[in-house]
C-alpha cells in the first residue's frame, strides 16, 4: 500500500515542524517520496496531518466485560478519534496476568487491523496485590509494562519487591498513586463540594502519601515508573522535584482532570464519578499548567466504557469511568488553546511524549517511522452526544459539549482505517 | 445549573434539599405549617387537600419516627398512604432503584417520600419521575434531611420569633449528619447571623466553614451566649473506631449537661432530632428539663410535613 497525503499542514511534534507539505507512506512506513504511483491519494487541503495519536489508558473491556464494550466497538472508536496506538490496563476479567490472555487479546486486536494495541500486564496475580506475575513470560507475550490499574496494592513489601524485580529486567511499572486506607469508602474529592453533598471524601493526601512512598521506592530500587492519572497539585509538585532529582519517573493526566473539577458534580451527576476523583479548581489548574510545563509528560483519555445501568444510580453507587477515545483530540486542542501553546506543542502530549513512554517508534512524522497518521480539521465542531460516539460507552461528563477538532482520516501502517 | 427541585415557574416541584431554596419558599413552608398546626389540635384532624392522591413512603433505610410522621401528615391531608419497606424487599431481589420507582409510578403515585442511604438518591429519582409526580426527600445518606431541617426552623421560629439576632450551636457528629447540613442551610437562608458547629476534628467534614459556620472544638466556649442548642445523635457504630475512643469520653467533652447548658443564654432552647442516646450526647436532666423542646419538635414535624406535601402537590 502506497499512500500520498498532499497539501496538508504537516505537524510533527517530535521536531516542532509545522509547515504545508506532503507525506508519503510505503510498506507501512513513512518515506521521503514514492517511486511508483500511489495506491491512494488523500487531499489534505485545510487539514492538519499529524502522527496518529497514542493513548496510554484505554479499557477495551475484553475479556470479560463485553456487555460494556467489545474490541470491535472500541477499536472503531479509537480510529474515529485518530488514535492509532493504545495501551490497555490489565483490569479485564480475568485480569491480564497470564501470557495466554495477553496473546489472545493481541491476536484479536491484530485481526481487526485498526489501532495498535499494547497490553499492560498485571503486576500481581489476579491484581490481588499479593504475589508477582510471571513478568518475563508476559513480556514475551507482548506486555510493554506492568501495572495494578486501579486495584489497590496495600502491601508495600509487595510493591517494593515488585519494583526490585521489574528493575532487574528493565520492565517499566505503571502505577496510580492512591493510599488504600486514606481513600477507603471515598467517592469524591474531600473538599467543600463533598461536604455540601454529603459524599464520603478521598483526601488529596491519599494521592501524595502514596506517591511519596512510590518515589522513595524508586530511589531505592532504580525501577522505571510511569505514574498514571495524577489528580492533585501536590502530586505535580512531588513529580517536579523527583524529575529535578533525575529519578526515572514519567507521568500522565486524564483529559477529565485538566478540564473539570469537583464543582462539575453539580447535583450528583454520576457522569462525574471518576477514578481518581475530580478535584478542586486549584488542582485542575495545576495539572493543566504542569502538563504545559512538561512536568506532566502526556495526557490520556482514560477511556472506560460504562453502560447506562452502571450510571443510572446514586452518585456513590455509580460505576466510575467515562468514554474518552473520541474526545482525546478535541480536549487536547481545548487545553492547548487555553495554555496558548502552538499546535506542535499541544499535539506532542498525545503523540511524541506518550510514544517515548511506551518506547515505540511511532508518534512522529519522519522517514522510517510507522505510517500512522491522524488527519483532522482543527476548527470543525463536534457535538458530543451518545449517537455520535462509536464507542459502546456513551457516558461522559462532556455530553452536550460542542468542541473543536474533527478527525477526517486515520491511517495505520499506511492503510486508511477511518474516513469521517 | 438548574435547581432540580423548582419547576419552570420557580415553584417547589420536589423537596430535595434546603440548599438552594429561595428564602420565600422556606418562609412559605413555615407559614403553611403554622396554619396546619391548628388542624393537629382539632378533634377532627383532617383536611381534604390531598384527597384522592397517593403518597408512597419509599424507605430504603429503616426509620420509625420519620416514616410515621410522614404517614400521619399524609393521612391528615386525606391522602392514601402506602408504606414500602424496600430495605427488605426488592433491593434484596436485585431490582434497581429506578425500576422500583417506575413500577410504583405505574401504580399511579402522586408523591414519593424517599429515604435512601446513598446521598443524592432522591435527585436521581426526581430526574426520572413523570411531570405530575413529586419527590420529597426524607433523608439521603449524609446529604440532606430537609423536612427535619424545616421542622427545626419551625421550632426555632415558634420559640424565638426572629431569626435575625440568633446564635445557634449544633453539637456532635456533623460529619455524618444530614440533619446538620439541612439545618445549616436553613439557618443561613433565613439570615441567622451566627451558626456554630461544635465537634472534635474527626466528626467535622473538610471545609465545613464554607457552609457558613464557625467551628468550635471546646463545647464550653462554643455554648457561651447561644440561643439555641441542637444536639445530634451519635450513632453507636461510630464508637470505638478511629473516630472516637468511647461514648464516655465523648460524653465528657461533648455531652450536654446542665452545667454546660448554663453557659448558654438563660432562655436558650435545647433541640434534638431523635432518637436520643441519654447519657451520651445529652443528659436526662437536660433532655427532660425546662429548656428542652424535643417533644414539641416531633409534633411540629407533622405540620411541617403536611405543609411540604400540600405545597408540592399544589404546584
């Protein structure tokens, strides 16, 4: 398959390139030019041609939760959102703690020939936080890192040993910092909104206490840790200091937490029931700023399809999570505009920066890089409504929003996998 | 953000929380309750305002006092009352909250009186009922217990007449108390200049000052010069965990004794939403003493609930 994308505004966040031009793909990779006639030509006049987006947290719900979403529905949502590579957390049912499961997931995903799927293996068996998984075999099966997802890891001895073991072989560990005991029973940020609504709170220090523990263990073990879904200003500050100290840590934030805060819960809106919880305006602003300053490396959709039965419940009983794949681009653009960033800098947070964390060659437009592209109209409006989402999860706090940024073509390995 | 308890004309469609209610509506409820207070003293204690209407008492959490006073109030308004103790029926069969409500709605309900252990549950129900149906919150989680708050306001107005010069102290487990939250909103809405909360840090929610209260940890200091003392029930399950060491120690610091009450104004009134733990948050000498208005609160509760149901049904 030879592809010629012409007349586009080519944006390569890895180099800062932002200029009109053409992009060529042959045999799955980006090339300088084509010797033969292209099989397909896309006229990208007025459109941005960027590397395909890379999303570090996408729950595909397979295996085990197919009533919420299937690989088919969510891979369609991914490419509709311009996402060409995604990492999926291990909290499936059963969890991704055996090579066979990982292998099956990768085969199923590959057969769909849409986005590239990078499974994150379970750090502990059944995510129970007790014994380590066979990380070597899971890596051979295709796991790119190990994580507890949102499952608690209360036993710090296990965390310590897990980091030591992973560091021995150079496996990255992805962790969300939350102290199980401090967060126990909580469903919303412990602040004025939770007090007013009578919702049990999760204090900010549930995150910073756990993060301080993780950072101390990184210091002790030398393990590479990616910190998932920061939610507090305090965590941004701790990461700032850890990076100044050159600890091997990176971190991300979910699209929800740079745009929303606990006030958005309003009168118990279960769409705002998320993990971690939406925090204060101050936290939201610190995360948005930290992302602009590069303290926070990248943003992810934290795509978590939840069906209506899971959301039509009182706030505390509602299932946490929101659909996000198709909102990643518009919400990234909204954030970039608010931070007054140039387009390459904005897109870096969903392309080159997450590529670096995943350790993959995509996320850039350069000869030899994988031929993954997102071609979009940055001005075209999208109205977020259940009917307009390809994902089987129709629930998001952004329902009813009108956002700018519509994907027109998504290309994976030179194949056009989505045309909008 | 639309206030989900008001209709398009700004009238009370549901009573879900005192928070966000305009002062006029709070006053309207209290005035209407005043007119019903006479009915409850008559020999024939009925008015026909809700004749032919059905009131469903939906209690997902056990309650005796609140359920009974709602039932009496509905009957005095001539409504048909159906009591459903859902805590031991459909919930254990796995039926969802909204399915339960939809089924009862199909039985031609007019008013749902809802108690639920999850904060916000009545808001969810109110969003899904038909336009002619009304939801009255009878207590949701830690969030709100608006009819209790209103009957507390009614009691204070009955004894103190004017809200604009009062100092009110609420003492005890503010953290878990929907009664405290509703009363605080009611008092600030009616312009009470000083609302105090008195509790140890473990029983105060984060940022409680934002509700417009002054925080005291020392009960003696907090009671000085107050006109109204509201004692909250301390539930047994809060004892002996990480929140409080023991009932005895709580009583020592935060139990209302005649000795501590002497620091309040001489004509102060003492209130309690019930049921009381004598010897824990309140001594019998105070509960049964001359300052206590705890039993009149219960009586006023019926008139206030009649007022609420007649007002929502009329809008």
